[in-house]
């Protein structure tokens, strides 16, 4: 039976930095209040004309380089995003063209901030069935394009970025287990109330921007992240103590701290990039993974738990040996 393992990671952040001091000049807030509420000190914003595919390509090439794999070896691309360059074609097919690895399946997955975890699960199952040998899995978003910069409840949180991994068939895991979930009852707690088939109206105030009920999202997110971690560990007869690193969706510092406390996890074993990344949606988990691999925290053989939580609500967890 085929297993799947991560053989390379990559990440990319746009050059432009928007600090809390910058936001003080734009909205009624202070840098201290933002840090206290979110843990975010700065976030990156894509340049005019810089697209989700641009970010994805840079992260993908770094992952390929880290894996020592040429683009021609990739036979599957799965890309999580909420902010595609176009209604169609998908970002994945455009990325495939740029990389020059034509012919294999390439498609986007829309699960908002859980997008990368969903994409990784799909690629993992392709490999387990023998339908793929080497997959490129990407999470990428230019999320600030759907942010209202006058809304201090959202603009302080989000940033742009991309992260990627190369996943290949292996004789041993690799990915130990992966689980996904969703519940559409919560859609209006975190959503963009506009779309193609629902009748996008440019005259409606804030119609194309993210709307969020922060305190309600916080409660559901913390409970869900705790539950999915416990469920996937129990299913594999493991405990939190058996995990070297937990990489949750980088929503905000308070969610990470509350999740660690409920799991009984020392915070130093949780990868936290919120301070410099903000919430980069589908990019947040692979970006944090790449940072922790490249700075040496995550070593080969470590047990790692990835967790996603996003609008919908959607959620997912991947348990793996790096």
C-alpha cells in the first residue's frame, strides 16, 4: 500500500509590510490594542497587480527546490484558496502552466482558512490509491483584497501569503491520518455576503468584504480545534504528549493560546507565526510549517499535527511524521 510523506516545504510573503503603526493612521485603534486583542504586529500585503498565482508560484518553486524535485515530476496540483485570480480557470491550472508540468489533474479547493488542510487530505488520498506519485499542495491567498480597511474588526487580522509542500509516495507514513469536517449553519458568523450566482451588487455597502462576528467565531474555533485534535489522536491511540509540534491555523494569538490551554499543550510546542504573518487564510498552516522546518524546530521523524479552521465553518486535521 502507498503511503505519502512531505519531502519539501516552501513559503512566500509579499514584500509590503503593514504595521500596527500604519493601521493607527488608517482607523481608530492603537498598536497596543491590536497586539492585546490579536497578537499581530505586522502583516504582508500583495502589491498592486500581484496575484494569488504569483504568490503560489514563488512558494511552489521553493518547495520543489527543497524537495530536489523538478516540476516535470509533479503529476497532481491541489491548491487551497478563497481569492483566485479569476472566476475561472483555477489558480492550480495557471500554476501548472507556469511550472511547465502539463497533463496531470490540477484544481482549486475552497475551504477558506482550512483550504490547505483540505487540499493536503485530497492529495494524500490520491497517492494512497496510486493515482498520483508526486503532488504539489499549495495554500495561497491575497485575502486583503476582500478586506474593508475601515473595519477594525477584520483589517487588523489578515494578511497575504502562500505556502506549499511536495508530497510523494512512500513505503512508510508520512501522513498517519487526516480528517475533515464542516457545518454550514455557521456561515454568517464569518463570510463575504456576495458572489457570482447570488447577484453581486457593487452598490451594496461592504458587499464584497469579509464580515465577521469575532467573539462568536472565537468560541467555535477554540472548541473545534481542541475537539479535532483529540479525535484524531484518540483514533490513532496517541496523546498530546506524543506530538512534538502542533501547527494550528494562525487565526490570532488568543485562539492559539486558548487551544493550547484546553489541550494541555505547552505553548512552546505550538508553532506561532501570528506576530509577523497575521491570518493568511489558506496559506497560514503551510507558511508556519515552512518557517518551523527552515529554522530547525521541526526535524525529520518529528510527529506534527496540522489543524485548520475556517469560514463555512470548515475544519480539518492532519497527523504526520515529518
